[in-house]
C-alpha cells in the first residue's frame, strides 16, 4: 500500500496497476541504487527528530537499529512499491508497527529524494574524479616519455606547424584538469544538505538542519527551501554538463586516435586488446572502443539536452516531471565513468611510431619557421610571409628537413606552453595535489557515512 493511501479506499485494480506501472515503472530500477542513501538519510532524520524532542531516545534507537539492518539487505523494488522512500517506510512499519509510522514526521519524499540523489552524486563525482585523474596521469606519463618526439600539428585537418607528441598528450591531460575544476564547482553545490525543507516550503518544526547535514557528511545545509526544491534537475543538469566536458575531451581524443592510428598516418598503434576484428575481413583491427567512446558522447549530449528541456518548461516547486531526470543522470554518469575507465589503459598501451610521425614533416610544415628566420634577418613579418609563400609556389622548393632540424625547431618553441616547454613537471605535480584533495574528500565522506551506519 502507498503511504498516502487510506486503508478503506476502494479502487479499480486494473486502473491502479496501469497507473502504478506508468508512474513507477522503470524508475524503481534507479531507486534500487538509492536504497542505502535513503536509509542513511532516514537515520540522520531520526537523530534530528530525537534532538528536537519529537522522538524519545528509545524510539530513536529502535528506529535507527531497524534502519541500519536494511543496509545489510538487498531490496528489490517493483512498481507496486511506488519508490524506494515508500518501500523503506513500509518495511519499517511492518517490523515496528506504529513506531515505523513516526519516521516520516517533518519530512517529504521531495526532500528525501534530494538527499538520496546528492549522496549518490557525491559518490559518483569521486568515481569520475579518480578515473579522470588516472587518465590525466596516463597521458602525462605518455607525454613525458615522448616529450621531444616530433608530431605535425594540424589546423583544418591540414599540416600546419611542427609540434610534439608531448604537447599533444599533455594538452589532453591539462584539459581534464580544467574539467575537474568545473566539476569542483558543481560538487560544492551538491555538497549541501537539502534535508529538512520538506515538500519545498519548510515544515512547522524547529528541525536541526545543521546537525543532519553534518551527520550525512554535507559541508553545510543548503538554505532557501524553494531554491533547494528548484535545484532538483538543475544540479543534475550542471553535473552532467560538467562531466560532459570530460566526455567531450574523450571524444576528441578518440577521434584523434582513430585518425592518427589509421594507415595514412600511422602515428600510433592502438593496443590490440582495444580493437576488434571483422567477421568477414581477416585483416581488420577496428578501433571499436574508441568509436564507442565517441558515439556515447552523442548519447550523453542527448541526456544533457533532456535535462535542460525538462526544466525549462517547469514552474517553481516540485512536479513529478522531475522524476524523469533520474534516468539521464544515472545513465549519463555511467557513460563518462565507463569511457574514462577504458581510456586510461588504452593510453598506457599506445605505441608511438616515430618514423611515421617524421614522414609527415614535409618542407611546408616549416613555412612559418622560415618566415620568422627572415624576420630575424631584418625583414618585416608580412614581407617575410609573402617571400616564403612565393618560394613555396616554386616546384621542389620545400625540402623535407632532417630529424635534427625538426628537433631544433621544436626546441625553439621554448615559451611556456610551447612544444619545447610544455610544463609537464608542473602538470604532474598538479595531478598529485588534486588527487590528494579528492581522496581526502572521499575518505571523509565514507568515514562519516560509516559512522552514521554504525548504530548500536
Ligand atoms: N519518485 C519521486 C521522484 O523521483 C519521489 C518524490 C515523489 N514526490 C511526490 N510528491 N510525488 O521525484
């Protein structure tokens, strides 16, 4: 039975089943993953109710103990259960009778689902950050190993300037750190407790929101009740957008690797375990993993758009439409986590083919270098530019330089951030300090929730 139903309510069973399936249907499969957070949120709420004298310490202890037992149990939800919040309360009432019915005092499923989601999201952010830092580490190691290995830089997909494998790989590592900076901003929003705002307008009890926030490991309680309710879906949009930036990097990296490992370039060899064969063409080693990383980015973009669209049509306050934010959130986060998880070992196994990289350094790649040489001889840049352009038009004008000349050209680009000075030491240090920061946050989160679960 639903917690909001009256016991003598007569109803058409067929219609009820239809409505149940429509309203709860797939959503309960996501709610199953929220069970532990729902229970922990409930324990914190019970402690808070005891603190303000709504529950006796005996009632509170019994409720907490029974709730903690649910942490050990696997719960399967069906549409008939409505959602995880109803299920947990019903289970408690089955075991404790009238006492179970006190659990929901001063709480709404609206703030409850927010608590569950914020805790779930924090855990997922830790997972994303760990994987993203692993990949940034792999890319930085790779960049350091090949810091001086020449690689043509392209613009408009055409050969442009001398560059290096170190700059290319270090660029992706730096980009991931940029994304993590944005993700930290979103994390700060999520790291505030929604518990205590009820349906979105507060409740007529002097709830100790500071206490429950602290018990749940939130940095602080979020303040305005309506703002908190309106943050449902909006924070999810921000979170998915932040991790979407990571997926964008991954997609671009995948595209580069697909192209640059193709025979026409041959710069890199993708480790064989990350390729798949063809059912008909025996020679094929297809970059399916990379193609799927790219393809899943399109799926993720769809989820981000879904969240935005859902919210942009809504008035303030809770509406059930918001339940539809769950699937894009869960599935979208999983795409990024899975893509990061394959990308890091793939980069670790990448092979660099220096001869193929060098073979793309035809003379015209050095046209800008040549123009700047003329500038050093005293020619204004625009004239030097024209002169080199004219030289390039002459047949056989641009001879392919020797490897040493190429390396010299790279070394000359020694300004910060250039191929001759890509700042990989600083990058590596930064990855280390970010890792410490995220690990400390995660450990605190786990410790706090373990303490809350440790009811006796
Ligand atoms: N399953 C619901 C959701 O995800 C829980 C909140 C239901 N609240 C309500 N007032 N019907 O949004």
